[in-house]
């Protein structure tokens, strides 16, 4: 994996504690001094910005944006008017847009991984019976999970094949596989692949 056993991975472990501390920090925003409160909020946002710039983990990026949004919303709720409130609202819009973009990226990469898994599974199914066409298929559970280095999928597919020449012979092939999208290399890697017949 990308981060395990590295200083960057250790940094991600520490970030887990950082999130707990930063969420608690919201409660320390005071009502008495908007400028001082904004400076403290900005300090927290700068720390989150550093995480965005140095991490490849999109899940972590998403949580970081949510953390920044919470800080700004807390500041605005206590200082609704004034120049610093206006600045905070502008920053809130920016962080909200960042989160939307990251969420869209996560969805796009997940879809890309799912499509690649189906295509590879179809290839494996047809290799079991030469000169066949795929009539249809079902996906029987394709859970997606995330880790610090990328996106994972464990899929099980049932392909219904028909003989390509006369169309008489029919087969039901089950394919189980795992796939991983790596954030750093931007490549999809396939793990163990199992095939079998469904009667």
C-alpha cells in the first residue's frame, strides 16, 4: 500500500487525532473578538489546506473539507455580520465547492473501477467457453471500500453465455474477483480471480 510503513502513513494516523481536536476546537470560537476568532479559524483552515495538498486519499480530503466547513459555519453562527463574516462566507463557498469536486471525483473513480471489474469478469467468463456470446449478467454484491492508497471492490458476477455458432449451448459462469484503483499510479490492479459453473 502507498502509505503503510511510511512517514506519510504515520502522518495519516496522526491526522485521525487531529480531526478529534479540530472538531473540539469549534467550541472555542468566542463571541467577543471577531478578528481574533477569525484568525484562529484561519489557522485551522490552513492546516486543513496542507492536508489537501499533501494527501492522495480522497476520503481524507472529503473529511477535511467537511471539517473546514464546520469551522466556518461555527464562526458565522457567532459573528453573523461584519467584514470577517463576509470573508468567512466567501471561504465557506470555496470549501463547499472543493468538497463537491472531491465527491464527484470519488464517484467517477468508483464508477471507473466498477466498469473495469465487469469488463475483466466478462473476459474471464468467455475464456471458460470459447465461441460464446454473453446474453446477460447479474452482479451479486459488489461492495466498494476505501483505504489510504485507493479504492477496492470485491465483485461476484454471473454471466449467461450462449453458443456463438448455433446458439443452442448455454452456460452460466460465475466470476469472483477483487480490484484496486491506486491513487498514486492511477492504475487498476486485479487480485485473485475465481471462476466456476452455476447449474
